[in-house]
C-alpha cells in the first residue's frame, strides 16, 4: 500500500512539474526538459524496488530457516515417541 502511495506521489510530482501536462506558460515544452525530473524519479523508484526485493529475499530466507527448525523439532518429537513406544513394549 505504501509502495503505491509513493508511485502516486511521483505521478503527482510529474504533473505539478508540468512534465505530464500540455505545455502552458512556464511548463516544459519538450520531453527532453523533463529528463532530469524523470531520471530522479526513476532512480527513486529503482531504489524502492531494490529495497522491496531485498526485504522479500530476507523474508524468504527467514521462512526457510523456520521451516528447517520446525522439521528438526518434528524429527526429535518422532524420535522421543518411538523411544517411548519401544520402552513400553519392552516392559510388557
């Protein structure tokens, strides 16, 4: 949600800068005049995308680590239950 708010803010900034509107008094008359603003917004968007990708990769790594821990704990539990079953059958 926050990501889309930033994109909307970038679009509004372009509109206010006159880069996405019809030329009027004081507005850029060509796409080339909007270049620096578009490049700045492009760099900002690329940085935000890279940060989101980094966060997603970290979350995936954490999820996998938790999955491994859960599997290890299940294995330990199975071992304990098997030992208890053997102990019960040996005492009969």
